[in-house]
C-alpha cells in the first residue's frame, strides 16, 4: 500500500539506503530523546537524477562508525513540511567495539536514524533509555512499526511506535512470562516516547500449550477500521482490530491469517485492488547459513483468505506463499523481514535486512549474527510483486530512489532471466522402467533390499529413521550417480505419503540431493514440518566456527499430491551456485533461493528418503539436463 501520511492511522513503513561519505558535520550528537529537524522541500529539491546507492545502507554513528546491524527495519516519512525520512530497527548491538563492563555488547533499544535522500542516514538516538517496567529482562524490544495519527481541529498529530515485547514478567515467571505487543506515543517521529504502560496484546497460550509468539506487529487501516497483525512460528500470524485510541486490541476480533510454523514479520500493502501479505520464513540468524526469505500471497480483503500464485492459501497445511525475496548467490543471504516504500516518482522499493555470508558475525562474537539493512526496487508484473525485475538482492551500485520532489528517476525495470532445462542427458536420466535400479545409481550405506523397489514406472523407497547431520543423527542412505560436468539441471517428481498436515511425522522427507559427502551437500525435499507440509532447500557444511550451525534451510513453493523438485547448478566465478525450483503441476515452476557450496571435485546427484520411518517416497523419474536461460 502506498502509505498515506495523513490518513487516520497511516502505516508509514518507508526506508532507504546510504553510501559512505556523509560529512562529519551532518552526524548528530548522541541523544536519548532528540528533536525533529524540519527541512523544507525547497531546501532539498534537486533538478538532477536520483542518487545511486549500493547495499548495504550505511548508518552513520556519532563516532563516524557505521552501524553493524538494522534488523526488522521499518521507517516513515515526516509530515507537513518535514521532508526527512526516519528509520527504526529492532533492539541490537550497533558496534562490536561498544561493550558493557562485563564484556557484552551494548544493546540499543530501537535505534533510530534520519535521512533527507534515502541514501545517507544519521543516528539520532534510541527510542527507549530503558525497557518499560512491564517488559521483562529476557531478550528485548523487537520489530518496531511506526504509524502516524493525524490530529483533528488543528491539533498536533501523534506518532505511535508498536513493538514486540519478547518477554513479560509475571508472579510465577519473573522472566519467560510470554511475549506481547506494546506501544509508545510521541509528538515527534524521534521521540521522546511515552509507553502506554501495558500490552496492546497480552501474552496468550499457544495452540498446543506454552506461550504463543506474539512478535512483529504491523498496523494498517482499511475503510475506517484499523487492524493489528502479529505472530510468528508458534501460533502463526493473526489479526485483531485496534481501539480508536490505538492503545488496545480486541481479542474477540482475532482471525488467523497464516498457519503456524511458517511465517513471521508480516507486512501488508495494497496495490491494484488487492491486499498483499508479505511474510518471512525460516531462521533469521544462522550466520552464513541463514536462509530467511520473504513470501507473498494476496486477497481482496485485508482479513484474507490470502492465496499465492498457485492458488494455495497460507492457512493451508500444505502451506502457500510465493517466493518474493530470496538470496541469489551474491554476498547476501537471509534476505527477510521487509517493509515497502513508494518514492516521489511512484516507484516501490523493498527494504529488508540480510546477512553478509562473507562477514556474518560481530567481531569476537562467533554466533551473534549481524543483519544490515538493504533496499531494492519492487516491480509489479501480472498483478504480483517481483524484486529488481526478478533478479533479487543487489550488491553492486544501483539506481536509487527518488527521495525528494524535483528529482528525475534513473531506475528502469528489466526482466531477469530464469533457468530452464535444455537438452536431456539421457545417460544420466531414468524413468524407472523395468524392475531394477539403473547400474549407474549406487548406494552410500545401502538399505535393506526389502525397503525399496522399482516397478510400474516408479521407484518406491521407504523413509528411514535416520538423517544426514553428522554427528548428531544416525546417517541415512544416499542413492547417487556422478554429476555431469559443466552447468546442469537435476529434477524429480516425488510423492511422500505423510499426512497432508504433517502431524506426528516431523521432518520425514523425500527428494533430491547434490552430495559431496555427509558433511557437505545441498538437498531439496518435500518435507513434513510439524503440522505442515513444505518444500525445504537445505545446505550442510563442515568447518563452521565452534557453536555455529552447520545446517541452514530455506523453503520454496507449495507441496502437491506429487511435487516436482528441480535444482539448477551453475558455476559462477569459480563458485558452485545451486538454485531451487518447485512445481505442483510439473509445468509452472516457482523459483526459490540459491545456495553457494563447495562440494568437491566430484559431487554426485541423486535421491534421499529419510527423517523417520513408516512412510514411502515414490519417485517418478530422475532427470538430468543441460541448462539454458529464458525470459518468459
């Protein structure tokens, strides 16, 4: 939605990027509660093209350092004559050099920045000197969403800062009393902020016991009604109506928007008569193995039901949601938790955090993931958004947004190519005709012969009570053949007969693997994840820092009765790039993210069926092809 700044409650979630070189005189002095500096349009109008930018945005701190992180970004434009932009981040450390007496990194509670051009940003303080008294000590204040309520009868309007309180104390639980949503108000977008003194959404039990994750607030107004969206993996994403003063929500109005165990970081926008739900999936913070990404679904109503490009609902146990923003093989991984800005030329831009896979952790903090903030153009094609024409996150100099009136836009949308199969490599492919496996397919840890069979044009393989996460799990069997030379496409169509809702069979899966060894591979599978079925694209890597994860995952398109899985391999500047595609009909493919991986000089390609016993993966084929590009 193009956020109207003077609406009754306008969800202003606008942000930008910065480049190095901000003059020292422009850096604000530290301030817990800074005042707003108003700059008029005439001061800022430029009769040239909009400036360029390069990810990540540079957020200048008072000492001249650049902030290391700005996770869960949201932002807003000033109102009236104020032509500044304001950026807000989740509670985090801003620098690896700013430490407490005990050596821990200093945490800034909702650090805030100001910009005139969506390119250069200046730190103006933190929203809170200390957590509100009703918020617990465990974890912090996360995922701010700032909105503006216009005043009436000439009165000054009010700014509202909604936030997730990840912990609330109680008489029985001084910490760990459950998460909640809070709100603070101010007459200025930079504070001082006055907390309401209690939750807008109080802690509540989850669907199977325990406390529901009430994270990541998002506020919109539609036809005079204001809605608050919130939630995460445990409990899913829900929506409630807000009271007229914006300080309370109505539990009786609550409706489920997205199933649990899939989405968090909800963002809602309106475009072309549709409401678009954008939500992030998987782990936000796994260093270079972070596979976080943004998915989209749409509805005519802000209350849903929201369905993806395949017509699958995000409330379905075979979870819907079309990939919108995913890593593409450059330095950026974990591209998620987004917001959208519309610039003065009418171009939409998506703002999100990501992880630099070459520099994922704070210095001296082996498992504390940095999440700098990025911006890229959001284009519309056939009623659906795409990022940078489908190219995904950028890491080189790009045309920037038009941040002020009078500038000329320099961004021009272009359609990014997709990979499609070329010539079938018949010597490496099979339709499983006959009654035996082709001789070129060989076993690593051959299973009992009674657990698999070939017949009627299919390979049936019972799922194993084992996996491939050494040394944590018993190691499963792998059926593979040598990968071809050059670039190629690996594909299978598989049905895994776990229940459609996945209940009771967590992580049972079947699908493709590109195998270097037990500690180094990528795999694309139809997977049961708690109460859902999803397509998962995972990467296992050895040699990680002590305590850091060795496995990362992302998810792709929905699961069908049968699901076609495709991994495309390309060598880019000497590095192996592996991109996932999935399809529920074998014709229309959904492109997911890209893992980079070093799988050795002689990787193998093939199939897996694992994660738990009692079920069967039925493979219709194993196809290996050359790869070509298409702009369709």
